[in-house]
C-alpha cells in the first residue's frame, strides 16, 4: 500500500469516527439545571446547560488543580520533543542523553504533588495518587506491553539505550508524561459527555463511542508524530498506522474510563465518602494493567502470533 492509499484510508477511518460521534450527539437530551429553584421550572431563562470540561472548583478542587497544571505543562514538553525530532537533536544523544532528556521532562509531573494541597499528607493528595497510578501503568506498559508490539507489529527501538527487559529505560519516563497528557485530555472529553447530557442508553453509547474513537485517535497520532524518528522501526509502517493504532488503542479502552473515575471523592465532605488510599490506588492501576494485558493477549492469540519476551541479544 502506497503513502497516498494509507492517507486516504486513515482519513476515511477518522472521518467515519467523527461522523459517528456527531450522529450520537444529535440524539442526546441536554442536561440542564435550574438557576433558581424557587422560580417556575418551565422558564427556560432560569435553566442552563451543566456542561463542564474541568472538575468543579468547589467539589473537586484537587483534581481540577492537577488537570489545569497538566494542560499548562503539556505544550512545553511537546515543544521540547518537537525540537528534538525536527532538528534531529537525537543524533547527538547517547544512552545517558536519552535518559536525562526523558527524566527531565517527566520531573515536572512527578514534582507537582509537592507543590499542591499542602494541608494534606503527601499520600492523600490527588496529584500524588494520580502520578502513582500513571507511573505503575506506564511501567506495566513498557515492561510487558511493548513486547506485543515487538511480536505482533515487528517493532524495534534501535537508538542507544540502557534497557530493562529489552525496553529503553528512557521510555519508561517518556511514557509517564505522554500518558499524563493523554489521560487529562480524555478526562476533558468524558466529562463533557458526562455533564452535558441526561443519563440513559443514548448517553452510554456516546460515552463509549468517545472512549473508542479517542483511543484510536490518540494511538494513531502518536504513531504519526514520531514517524520521522528513524530509531523506532516497524516492519510494515502502513500496518502500524491502521492495525497498530487499533492494537495500541486497546490500552486506552481500559485506562481512559478508569482514570476518569479514579479518586473522584478525594475532596468530598459528604459522610461515607472518602478519597482512595495509596493501596487502593496501586490496586486500581494494577487491575487496569492486567485487563489490558489480557486484551492484548487475546488479540495475539487470535492472530496466531508467538509472543517473545526479552531478546536473544541480551
């Protein structure tokens, strides 16, 4: 398949997804609430949409602070990576250079818990638990899931690297800031659906359609944006765009909704509600990780591909 064909195919796939989302939006019932409960409920002027993109500053201030921080930092790490790729700075990096670059870009996320919610112990802060959740997920993804890409899509990392289980250690840190950004964007989209429309089957369909479409879109865009980086090799790059994006998207089918609902009661003052403990955070992330691992392996078994862990070169 030539480049023109793959461009047409991917455009068709993405446009079809977008059209499907628009169609589902059209059949939704907007969720509204009264500005003044003492007025006539039929007065349209006293009602407004409940649509919300960020967490409520009153009921979820910790979660809101974390997401705003992530949204502000995201353009910075993207700009740094863009410079590295566009100006081929990677040609001057050795294994330690990759480590320093990726650790440095991950540090602003990792250090954020020490600058917010200072009235709480560190392990009770939403930002700390969110970082732990994503760190565990990123570690599982690199340590285990990467080998599915090696086996199913014949992918290879060929840059100089210190490795753990045949995966460059720098990528464990790079995945953390990539996934931190992805999951905040997914939170924004899922919160838009959750807050804008009345509960029911139609809203559920839209919610999961957004999860599926954004999972595929995220996976495809990551593959596309690093396509000019020569040290991430696919045997069939066109297959990586189409089938590979769906395969990678399996990660997010589980993690996007899981992270959206993660620790929603961290700031709750209602009786019987509380934030998640650190232990529950670890279990939640590990549980999502195992679900993804099973789904990846089901696909591998269906394709009849042998899974190889590690490398004969180690």
